[in-house]
C-alpha cells in the first residue's frame, strides 16, 4: 500500500496496537524511513521552526530485516542536522538505574568528533535526547527537561556546544504541558498510544504525526519489521523477568538470612541447642540448615 492511496477512513486499523512506538526498533525504523516525521519530532523536541532545519541525515541507519546483534541492543538514532549539529536520540522504557551516567557517556562520545589536526572551532553542537518511559531517581517530575553546563553561582552558561534533553513519558497528563508545549505534548501522547484509534486522533492534529503513523502502519505490515519488533518485545519481557527474579531471589535471601540470624542469636544469647532454638522460633532444623546453605 502506498501513501498516495492511504486514507484514514477505510485503511487504518482498529483496536489495540501490537507494538507501541516505545518499541525502540519500531521508533528508529519509522523515523529513519520518514524524514517529514523526523523533522516534525525534532521541531517539537528542540523548539525549532520547521524552516530552520535545512538538512537532517541519519548517521546510523538500520537495515530492515537484518538481524540485530546483541551488541547493538541500544537502538539509538544518531543524526546530523544542518551540517553543524550532532544529535543522539534514544528511546528507553526500562529503568536500569544508570540513565544519567549512560546519557553522559553517549553525549561525550558524540562530542568527540575531531580528527587529528582539526581545529577546535570545527566541533559541532552535540545534543543527547532521552525519551524515557520512567523518571530517573532524583529527577524532577516534569514532562520535559533540558540540561546545559552552567556555573552554579552566577548561572553563566559555559557553552552551548553540549546539552542533554529528557522527555519523561510517564509524566504525561498535566494540562500546563499541553498549553506550554502543545506539539511535544502530542508527540508524547503518540509514543504512549496503545490503540489505532488514539493514533488516528493524534494524526488529525499534525501533518508530521500523520506521516509517522502512515509509516508505522506500513512497517507493521512488513513481516521483516514485525519480526524485529517482536524480538525487541521479547527482550523487554526477558529483562522484566530477570528483574523480577532478582527481586524475588533477593527477598528470599533476605528472609533466609533473617531466619539464620534469629536462630543463631537464640542459641548464643539464650544458651539453647539448635533444636530448642528452632522449636522456639517455630521453624524446623531442616529449614534452618537449608537457609544457612542458601538453598
């Protein structure tokens, strides 16, 4: 199906989305395939007028249908805009507790652009943008944050060459955000959309979002793209299962340590035998021994 014959009324699907745009593979695939959608998102994220984006180039495109190796699990979107700005955009839905450090590492790697002998005047502005479905620990409860290098006493901006922007999707829903940043608010809603009906409604508000939805629909009909998106969904599920397992294991170990400590304390301070201490605490000797052995 081509964009020319695509209409909302008779072509758009209905019901629940199989993959949301927070799926980092689908996010990157859609935006690298549709420049108008990419430009619209950049305008919303950077507060720019459309005509100020002269050129935009994806520096690390993925090949639809080609297996994504484990070492490339971070499906960031690296861009060059107007030949004078490098951007790295990352969609992240899992909070691994290391977002500030990781974003600084990405920013620093992108900023280190000079070849041997190049003048420092050639360094391009570098921006790292994180689109997160969580709020990192200690971060303000705001939809959108931007960070620069400032002097704490005078608020003097050290340089415009490096900055970090963070869009926290889980903070979506405040009326003032819809008023103060309407375009970015609609993009955030698109990323959080769970149904085709939500996508249809948002597409009617913005030509760039409509382009994004058109390309998203085309990719969800492409079996190669569907397989990669499903692989990413499976990756998310495995990560959540691992976190749950680690939490449960940690709780089990904590309970075991408490049991062993209580029995040992009773034996040492009350001069009880192992059997007496276990009986007093309502546990069996076998349970104590298993906890002590970490089983």
